[in-house]
C-alpha cells in the first residue's frame, strides 16, 4: 500500500535532489578509450556489452526506409501514431523556434547591439533500447533538432542482430545478452529505425552505452563528432554525458522519472491511480507522488492503486516503486500542496482539479516543474507520447533552474555590436571603457578604447 502522511511530517530529505550516480570509474575508462582508439574501442565494447557487435556501425538509410515501410505495412496503427506524434512535436517545436527572435537595437546614439540565434552544425541523439525500446524518444529528440535548423542529426542506439544474420546467430547460440553475435551487418530495433526515418535523421549508428556518448563527443573513424548530445539512458549513459559536458553541450543529466499530482475533491481516483502507476512502471526508483486536501480522495486513490496493480503486466516494477518511493501527502489546503510541489520541483506536475478559479489560482502558484498538466483530462501520458510537448524533462529537483528539451538546446544565442565612428554613443563607450581599463590595471584595454578617440 502506498504511504499516506501529513505534509508537516515529511522528512526534509524528501525535497532534496535524488542522486543515483556519482563518479563511475568504468565510464571514465570507456570515454578515454573511445577518444584514443575510436572504432576499435567501440567494437570491443559492443562485443562486451551488447547482443551484437557488427563489422561496421552505420545503418544505411535504405535500412531505415525499409523499416518504416515494413512498419506501415505490418503495423499501420503504430505507424500512424508515430506520424501523429511527430507532426504535433514538429509544429510545437517550430513555434518555439519562432519565439527566439533575432534583433538589433540602437541602445544609444550610434551604438547598435543585437542577438542572433544560430543552430549548431551537428546534433547527437541517443536512444536507449533496453527493456523497453523508446520509440517516442526518437520523436522527442530528433524533431526539435530539425525544427531548430540543425544541418546534421546523428543517432546512436544499441545494436541488434540483422535479419540476414539471425539464422547464423541462433545456430551458434549467439545474439543474446552475454553472448553477442560478432561481425554481422549493422542493425537496430526496427521501430526505432522506422521512427528515425519518419523524423528525418541524417545518419544512424548501431552503437549503444557510454561508448556511444564518447563517440558522439569525440568522434571516431565512423561516427562524426557532434556539438550537442541529447537523450536519456541508464546510469552509465548519464554519467558519460556529465563527463563530456564542456567538450560538447548536453540537454541535461536525467534521473529516474517522477510525477507529482495535486488533486482536489473532484479528482477521479481511478484516473489519478493510473497516472501514478504509469510513472511507477518505469523503474523501481521512479517516484509517484500525490498531494491532496481530501482524506477521502487519498484513501480512494490508495485503494485504486492496489486494485489496478493486481492486473498490471508491469506490476513487479510498479509495485516496488510505489512501496519504496511513492507517497500521498495530506495537506491543510491546496495552497500547501502547491508549496510542496514547488519545493519538490517535479519532472511532471498534474493538477487533477475541476476547471474554475481555484484551479487557476493553484496553476498561478506553482512554478517549479518540467511540464504542467492542467485539468482532469490532461493526462501526463499525453505529454509522453502525442500532444506536442517534449517528454525529455528535468528530474531530481533540477526543474528549479532548468526546463525540458526544446529547440533552445540546439541553438546558440550570440550577440553583435555595430557602432558609428565618432557618434555620441561610440565616444561615450570609448571614454567609459578607458576609465574601466585603468581601474582594472589593464593598460592595453584602456589604450584600445582611447585610440579610437584620437584624430
């Protein structure tokens, strides 16, 4: 049963960021090895960690296209869902791009300052393919890069045994965890390949794990060096992204997923329970939390969680998450629930409330979250899959200072200066710069400013 406790009794550590990483020596070694030995290191790590270690890494565009055509033919419902998700994500991302204005303004007479938003040349996208190959992550990572105007989008995803190699692999008892098939053709999860083609990836590589992050950061003989790396992964991938930051840009270092639901007396217990379990099934350390001012709703949701768990195919994981990390918080009022949400700064924040002034007030009070879902019908899972929003969001309290993945990650906001020689503003800037250069003891700075005042 999920824990129910009063807001006043919550331990302070609940509001601290959750750290499941730390410096992992093996990741440092992998990154150094990839930087120094390139493809040779990737091949060795593939043979050590993956089910397949292909003789080459790049998956031809023809394979991506064939995967998309196969999906359209054999599973048209999924194909249409991916296309729908991509269409909304692209429209939303393009609108985001429009919001980043280029401008030039005359701040004072003869001094013109401006900014330009320039896309990076090449973006790296990592899409995991473990227990649940994340097809939706393909949409969420490639689409905003394309909308931003990035010239090349490079995908890395763990390798799979190519269909032409499966018979040989099965005969030898290979192509399974711990027994990789070595030397075949490059291939990946077919749904990931299909989605990559639909979303417009430039190049795709059958390469996974922290070694793929190293390849995208430093470049190898096969995989080009990128400017920004985005996408989720396990703790080794997260640690690798943290370590290469500075060499390349990254979106964020994401931890286990989390949802925080503020529910009033009108909340539907079965809907709220389903939303909590949707997060819980991700990971045994996922964190599903609800805050409410209604003891009746709290008890009803707790009972509904138990009911739905009994038939949930992912019960083993979800149950541990509910037991270890989940809780229902009883608050004096919904303003206190909003206070709790702001202190927690959750990845996903839902307002399971009836439309009206009270919901509007709570929506105005909350400000620390990755995405906000307003109203009973706005299920968080829509944001995960098909509502235009990006599902790559800050976790572990980082929503206090950052937002989720957007076109901004793929843009550089740079500034410009243009002056009219001899203008009032240019003269004033030169004089002030000379004085400031003297104050800092930088005579060369002062000289470079004052020389422009000389006749």
